[in-house]
C-alpha cells in the first residue's frame, strides 16, 4: 500500500472506531444506570436506546446519496458535530427526556456512508478489500471494548459524564480528518456508494431480503437483551459495579473463538452451515436466559453463548451481502443492510423496554426466543453464497475503448463470471473469484480493448 492509502485507512479507521466506541458504550451503561434519571422507567429507557437507531435508519441513505455530491470530509465533520451536539444535550439535560432528545440528535449524525465513500476515493481497487477488512476488525474490537468500558465510566462519573466523554472521543476522532489525505476528485464507485435507482432492485432480491431480515432480527435481539441483561445479572448476584468484569471475560472468549471461526469458514466456504450452527447456539442462549432465574452460572453461560453467537453472525452477514449483491450494486445493498440493522435495533429497544415494564425480563427473553426462531428459519432457507466478489475497474480513456471487445476479453479471463460497463461513470464492474484475478492483467485487457 502507498503512504496515502495507509494514512487514509488509519485516519478513517480511527474516526469510525471512536464513533462506534461512543455509540456502543451507551448500551450497557444506559440499561444499567438509566433508571436513576429523573422520569425514567423501563419503557423510556428502551425508547432512549432505540431512538438512536430510528434516526440512523432515516438519515443513513440520504447521507449516502449526499456523499456523492458534497465534499466527503465536510460531511464527516458535519455529521460528527451533530453527534457531539446530541451528546452535550443528553449530558446537560439531566432527565430521561433530555437523554432521548440527545440520542435522537446523535443518530442524525451518521458517518458510515461518507467514510466508506472517502475510503473508495483514496484506496485503489486492489487494496480496498484489505482496507474494509481492517476497518471491520477494528469495529469488532471497538464493540467488545465499549461493552466493558461503558459501565466502568458510567459508574465512575455518571451518565452525564459518560455523554461528555463520548463528545471528547468524537472530537478527537474528528481531528483525525487532518491526517486523512484530500481526494482530488470523487470516484463514482457503486461498490461503496448508493445508487438511487438500485434500491428497489435490492429490496426485491430474495437472497438479500433474507439477509436483511436476519440482521434486523439479530439487532432486535441484541438491543432488547441489553435492556434486561444488567437487571438479570443483578438478580443473579452480580452487582452493577462488578458487571464489567463479567463482560470483559465474555468478550475475550467471544473474540478468541469468533475470528478463527470466521477465517476457517471463509477458507472452507461453509458459511451457510456456520450461520445455521450459530443461529442454533443463539436459540440455546435465549432458552438458557429465559429459564436461568437466579442461577448465576446459567446466566453467565447464557450471556456467553449469546455474545459468541452474535459476534460470529455479525461478521458473517456482511460477507454474505458482499458476495450475493448484484454486480454494480454492492454499495446500495450495504446501505439497505445497514438501514435494516438500525431498524432492528430501534424496534428491539422499543419492544424490549415496553415488555420489560409490563412483565419483566422473562417476557423480553421469550419474545427474543421467538425472534431467534425467525432468524433460524432464515438460516434454513438461505442459499450458500456465491463466494464471488465484485470489483470496479476505472476506464480513464473510455472513448478509446471498444466496449463489446472489453466485455468479451474480460469474460474469458479465468475467475470472472460477470461483467457490466457503465459509460456515464467510465467504469467497468466485474464479478468473480477475486483470489484468481490479478489487477495487472486487467490493465492489460483494458489496453488490448482499445481501438
């Protein structure tokens, strides 16, 4: 990788990770200490958690479309300032309605789309999968760190202090934009950008629909469980100020098992089987939490199995999307996927809070069990992914290229199964086994297709 690419990956990775750290720190902290806020009850805590997902779902695709027309660095800074403003509002208005308002404002400041768009401007095609993988790894590490650190910070300085800390983290992350190189021009890249006309195509794709239902269910369960897990641990004898120790051990074990499992799954190309197995494990974890009552070791075992299954499934689902998205529409497919994820968290928080207030933890875990059954059904009808990825090729001298000859030459190249050319974007998109495709060979094919 070049120095520009390394700076882009490092800078954008830190920006994204610090934002995610702040977002995830609130989940266990708000569920554990939120009831101490003025006017708070279980229902309002659930809504305070879910409202972030609602506004994220509303603004994610519009910000993605805007990133194709506006300065991407400006969008990242603007979105971060919105997030900081929401955090300060939640910190200063020390009651449940202030937290709900602040969380809603936080959700408006989504940065996923502009970060990925800027990454596509600065990182060459042959290195983009590595770059996205590195950011994905940092995302997983950030989630595990946040779940442990959030309750510690909230216990030490309160929820207001935690919101102020999140503001500081976001400001530090935003300053990292200074080390990110400035792109000389926007790359119209369907691999990372959202194509407005492709949204209907993605929504009506049966395989992608199953995956979007899967991520919706997974985050529904995650957020609804987070609302009641702190209370469940308290009843099992784990005090609020000691729960971070439980989370830290659970997250370490989940990470130690999760990534080797994903690597093995990718190598052996058995993603559907692995997804089904861990969905079954998720079902078992919900059953254990449902019947655990005050038995501490059953509670811990249930939480451990839950996070182990969740982490694996969270890694697998984007890989499914990447491989099964129609050629030229991966960015759009990921945009719909993230929207489904945010909506799942929003519904999970709202339903979890309502059910917790009505009937306590048991009803939340029971509904979670039913949602896992939907996810299990999805895992059964899901098709094994194609194990083919797509790639964009820039056609800088498009006027000199014979389009039909280019498509013909690319299709006979070993490993390539599908080709489309987008004249307006001066780009070609190929789909195939990326491991068998040499980027230098593609350049030679382009040259040989010139007239």
